[in-house]
């Protein structure tokens, strides 16, 4: 994915004004009785945003135009900060299958008896703190391109110990159009319609 993804963050000041959120895919069949049969196509959501909403000034428009051109429209992915959901606290991590020293950062969403565990692949450098049974662990490294925590030899968690982490994160996205629709609203103001979509990783 290295050639079609840039580890660069979309301008956060413009992202702050974006409109969007998570999207699931569910098919609903209404039976003759009036009851519904709901078929969940996706276990995990994909986020969709319109970052053009955050463009308020001409300088914003110029910044986003350069960013869009450098990504070649939909061709190259990038990082996006969802200001409504960009950090995790005491989040339980998941051991990488077949690896004793590697754990995946996760963001867990809990309501009532249900929890959705979302893989975090784009943590922000310098923001990750790892704990083993609530004790901070420093003998670790974090890959900010995959969200994988690696414990140094001899510091691997024992069976039954819980690995948690505090962190901030971005989501991997791409532009969802190859056409950037621009409008100069005023002498020093610009507008654009520019959708982005989360990438599965």
C-alpha cells in the first residue's frame, strides 16, 4: 500500500468543519407479516465526509486544491482526523494472531451489552502509551503506519495479562471523486464539494 497511500494528514483546521460520519451497510427485507429481516453486510463501518464544508476562505480552497492535486484525486490515500472521534483511553488491544510480542491497537465502542472493536491502523506518533495490567510499559515500539505494538524481547505479556493503550489516531481515507468542484464565492472566499471515504485496511 506504500505507493498508493501517503502518511500525511489532511489539514486539521479545515477538517474541523467537515460534515459526515460512520456508515454501515444493511439490507432490510419486509416480510408478509410486516416483520423485518435485517441482513448486516458490513461488520465494521466506513466513514464518509464532505471536507469541502470546512472551506471558508480562499486560502483554504488553495490549500485543499494543492492537497487534492498531489493525491491525484482518488488515486492516493491519506490520513484524516475526525474531530468527533480521534482518541482512545484505556482501550483493550488485540493480540496479533500467531505472534507473542505483537498487539493491535483497537478502539472499543460499548453500549449496553454490545461492543464493536475497531482496528486502529493510523495512530498519531508520540501519543501512544501502553499498559500491561494497568502498569505502564516502556519496552515497546509502535508502528504508526499499522497500529501494531511490538514488545521488546523479554517484556512480552504473560498469558492472561491484559494490554491496553491510550492514544490519538487518524483514519485512512481517499477522496471519493476525481473531480474537485470549486466555486469562488467572493473575492476572498471559496467553496468546494469534496467527499472522502474511509479505506479498509
